[in-house]
C-alpha cells in the first residue's frame, strides 16, 4: 500500500507540474502576443499584387498569387497544381511538423501522442502548399499591402524555408495532402513550443516589414497587429 501511495503521489506531482507548465506557457504566450512590433512604411504601387494572411483558431497561412512578376510558384511547387486553368489562382503556405501533418489530416484525428511528438519530438518539418482561389473577402483572411521590397523579402523567406532541389523545386514528402490541390514539401527548421506554425508566419511577415507581435505562438497574435 505504501508503494502504491508513493506511486500515486508521484503521478499527481507530475500531472500538477505539467499543468503548471501549461498555464505558464499560455500566460507568457498571451502576454508577449500582445506586445506589438511595428513594421516599416510600404511604398506600394498600383501594380503590386496583394498578399493575405488567413487564420483559423489554431493556424495561420500566408496566401500569395500563384504567378507574380517576381516568382512563379507553380514552377517551384508543381505538385497539386490544378490541371485546368484557374483565374487569379493563389497559393497558401503553412509550416509545421511533418508527423503531425501526416497523422492529423483533420482535428478529429488529433491524438495526444501525436501532439506531444510534434511539440517535443524534434522530427522533420514540412511546408504545406495548397492552391486556392483568391481569398479576398473570405472570413478569417486579412489583406496585406506590400511593396516590391516586402514581396521580395516574403518570397525569399518562403523559398528559404523549403528544402529545394538543385533545380530550385520543392522536394515533396509523403503523404500527399488530403485535398486535391495541396502537397507537402521538405522544409528546414524544427517545430517547438517556442517556434510554432504561427511563429513561422510572424517571422515571414516580419521579414516583409509587416507589423507583428513580439512572440505569437497562437493565431490571434499573428492577426491582431495587422489591424
């Protein structure tokens, strides 16, 4: 009985410790996500196409035109490009843990083991690329006005995230996306509690000169500085 009581006490202490860490993490995350970092003044021309950030409760994507005077994303990430012509085609970029992407095609598939592995496993990451329609007016999407310098920086950041082959194309990784027009590509970096998918989005926006929060591991911290 004494051994059982000691074991139960140890389990209770472990649970309490984990709960305390979770509360501390959430508290710090909310506090730092409310600290704004200003961007720079964008010298936007009439010919500069808009960019977007689209958010759910947990995740953010950067959405850009598939064809730009600076880049043709369909050549960089050719997998899952629509076969038929799609007017004003856009492409959404998100970054995260490959294992999480592989084992969690929808939130209904989320498992505790998968979530913990993504946070602490240090496994390979992936760039999620999805070809989408123009998100203008879509709920949860905010338009960004970027000048040429900002667009070049944003494009360079996304290219730098992907593990490109010698021809400058993304390297696809299994499994294919759950949708018809999405694919996963090998990426640099490791998903950690302090560098989440939303922190990646904020880093990309910061490179482009867009206002961000000091540390936004949650999606709201990415969106509110955009106004």
